[in-house]
C-alpha cells in the first residue's frame, strides 16, 4: 500500500514528472489518499511504468 509521496519519488527516479492531486479519492473509499498523474510518459506503456515504479518503491522502503 504505497503512499502518494513514495509513488512520486519513484516516478521521479524512473525519469518522469509527477503531479499530485491530494483531494482525489476512489468512489469506494472514504479516506482521501490522493492520486499521482505521471507526465511525459508517452513513450512507455502503463504496465512497464507501473512495474518500474513498483520496483523503485520497494527499493525506497529498504
């Protein structure tokens, strides 16, 4: 369950810019966790981007 801040750091490590929208929530959740919008990732697929970010979040937690 990565935090928004961890995701932003990982996105920056991958080499993209990130915009945080802290007031966004999923409709099925009550708690505002926010979301991260990745900018300039037109050259990468969503799956590749998610896997790279997940790997960096794991590294950040170690």
